[in-house]
């Protein structure tokens, strides 16, 4: 699911990062240099609740927490 979400957003690789607030975090990257950018990493957070499974990018604050491992 994380890879499909990444590919749909012009990224092509995901690696497991950690668990975060009840969800699973993947770090999404792009092999091609022409899509390189600066800023926070692209973290994909997958959660599941009574409505099903959801997949989204982290907010900037969440990205900082994930990078600092303050989870």
C-alpha cells in the first residue's frame, strides 16, 4: 500500500522506518534525480481504524518527531 501511494505521487521507493502513534511509517524516496527536492523527508503513515486503512503523508511536525525518534 505504501509503495502504491508513493508511485501515485511520483516517488518510486519505500523503506520501513518505524511505528508511530498506532501506525506504520515508511520513508518514500525517488531514484531519479530530476525529482529531487529539499525539505523534510517524505514519510508515509499507514493507519487502520473502524473506517478501514488510510495512507497519508506526515505533517512537518510529525516528520520532525519521526526523525528525532520522539515516538
